[in-house]
């Protein structure tokens, strides 16, 4: 079927809240390229929203999944376990920087991982409250919607959210929130809303994902660790988007040297197969009773095979080195754009977790969400998938596979430049 026929089916049968606004349908893909149902070639700077750090259909992952399909597809691991689940648990225990000896539970999505991390924290501490941060994003289930630090579009139409979730400021100096102010806000929340004796955990992203790709300073993360220790709370780190090599480390928290109690992960851990994990200190992970954690499809054999293959690729192909190198290339290009365009500001990256802000006034950092939307739309028309994000909707994030070929990267970046020139012009053109 072609794009037009598939769009007719989408409009007729797919719920509007779940339907993509895109009119092109993916037919096949390889590394950083997608071909749609009409045969059009598209450069992918979205990576399935951070799922494809090692590219579409990495050959080693495809081979591992095909081999698993010939052996076993499903038993439900709580009914009859299988090798893949325990091998993934073993490997994640070895590479995840949590305190002490780590144990693991597998789930299907980032939201499931965060929900289970909260369950584990409540069981381990006997407390209920959870503190999260402005701009944070943790998922679309009810508990994770309550934890999100941004209402629209995730929780706008869905009524009351679960209670016992409290909010603190996230340090983003560019938007006027200093590290000191963020810590003051957190300590105030512990005084006014979330009594430490009733608070199970502080949950945060070491780099905001949907909130705009702003990294938390190492000193802030260390302060969170100290506050948790002081009050007997657990530190839960959400690495769903920042994990698995996006920042030049396997996990973004490693840049700080801080060891949390629990890390939640998903997205790029299986290169497109649905799997997530909660990895935490053994005494916390073992706190709840028998059969209290799990689900029908959690840690499926095919997803486990993919995850093990991904970890092998990281070791064999220096994915972390490639991530850092890609981040350096993007940082250099961002700096040039900031010189060439009045609308481009605040280029930033931690490894290949990179973004720019689009503004109408650089001096006042005035967000321009309309321009961000127009840029993404025009880029799509020219064969480039580009994503916006951020609390103010004006951040352009770059989530292309870190394995992207240099010529494809350059082609995509050139499209961004062309679109900006068509939308707002450039300083060079204006002065000519």
C-alpha cells in the first residue's frame, strides 16, 4: 500500500490521540535512513525518539532476534524462565552504576520501568511520597503522568492524577533557575509538602529528555545523593532517553560519579525491540514479596536476545567513542549556527545528546515554539525527520543514530541550515 492509502486507513481506524500527524509511512530502514511506502528516502534525526543509538536494524541485532525466533518466542518468564532473561540481568548488574550488588527486573517500556522503580522504592522504604522535577518526563501511564513535569499533551484530558507526587525545580540557568535555587526548592518541598519521613524516593533525569536536553550539574546530582542519604530516601535515576550511550557514557549519571539506588532504562537497550529494566541495589530490589514484580511479556525472549546483542555491539564497535565524536561534530556545527542565525541559541550537548533552542530574542532567551514547529515541518518536506521538545516547545533535539555515516550526517545538517535560511534568513545573507 502507498502513503495515501495508508493515510486513509489511519484516519478511519486509528484513534486521533494515537495517530501520527506524519503522512509518510515507514516501509524499510537501515542505520540512519528510512524509505517510506512511496519509496522516498528520509534521513532520520529522531532515532525512534532515542531508541536507535546503534541504528535501524543493526545486523548483529537482526541476526540475534532471528536466531531466537527459531527457538522460543514466549512462555512468560514467571511461568517458565529462560536463559535470555537471566543473562540480561547478569550483564546489566555488571555494567549499571548503582550502589552495591545490583539485581534486575525487566519490563516492556520506560513508563513500566519507572512505575516499578517507584513500587520497589515504596516497598524498600515503607514510605509513599515521590519527588520529581519541573520539566521531567517519565511516561504516559497514570503514575508516570503524575510524575511528569509538563502537563500538555500528556495529561491534559485524563482527569485526576495519582497523589503523593511532589515537584521541585530543575536547574536550568538559561531559563533563570540556578543550581542553588533548585536545591532551595527541593529542600522547601521537603519542608512544606513531602515530609522526608513519608518520602520514598527522589526521581530525576540526569539530562532532561522531553524537558529540553538540559544536563544537571554533577554537584547537583551529588547534593541529591546526600539529601537522600540524610533522610533515608532512595535516589532513582531515569535513564530511559539518556542511557545506552547517548551521552558518551553507557549511562549519563556516570559523568557525575554519583551512584543512585535504582536506575530505570529502556529505549536504546534493544535497538527497537520493546524492553526496559529496573536495576537497583539488591536489598531494595528484593524488598517486595514473591510475584510482586513482572508482567506477561516482561523480558520477552526476543527482546532479551536483542539486548544482549546490543551490549556486544557496544563493546565491539566503540559506540561510546562514536557517541562522543558525534557530539563534538554537533557542538561545532551548533556554534557556527549561533553565529549565522539570530534565532539559534544555547547549543549544548553531553556526548551525542545534543540540542539547540530557537528564540525570537537572544538577549532575553525568548522561546519561539512556532519557529521550531515550522522548522520540523519544512525539514520533513525536504526528507529529514527532526524533533522538537522542551518545556517551552522551542528546543530542537538531535537523536540520530551515533553510527550515522559522515556523509548522511552532513546531508541532514545541511537540510537544517537550508530550512533555517528559508524560514528566517541568515546574518550573512542579510549583510550581503
